[in-house]
């Protein structure tokens, strides 16, 4: 019992998911619904865009539940048209989602030839009391 949610101890049930696709591919990752009587708490997210060519990247990143919760966080991610230019957004948090709801972190735009996107999130599953 090392994690805490809403001020109460919960069993260890940590998870981490990440997607680093090939160039010119949208990065998206989903943590499936935890099952009846349980919910996800996302404790950190990371979004990265990197220009592998002299082409700019502008995308919207969204953390959302696939049901009742909807969008919990979103931001624009931009990279100048300079080879090697990188933008990293890394945010700790405590985003709680509805019971038995899947969670998705995604970018919304294909980054372009030779450009790359990555998304990752960590969290844990808690019991609904």
C-alpha cells in the first residue's frame, strides 16, 4: 500500500504506456478500461515532437477519457522547421477518470516526412469505494 488517491492508501497497481511510432505517424496511446469498480489516475504525461527534416510541426495534444470524463488536459505542441529542433512537454499530475473508463493521450496531426512524435503516460488503478 504505497500509493495514495483521494487521501487514502491503495494497493500498488502502477502502469506506464508509451508510443514512439515511425516518422510521419501520429503518436497515440490508450490504457484500456480497468474493469468494473475501478478507475485510472494518471500521474504524469510526456509529449515530444522532433523535426528530423526542415519541416515545422504543430499539433494538439489531448489527455482524455473514452467516456464520461471527456478532455482533462490539452495543449499545442510546436517545433520550428529546423532539423533536430525538439519540443518536450512533461507534466506531473493527478488526473482521475470515471469508473471503468479507458484513457487516451494523443496528438492530432501527422508530423510530416522525417518528423517524429512520442507520447507517454504513467498512473495507477484505484478501487471505487
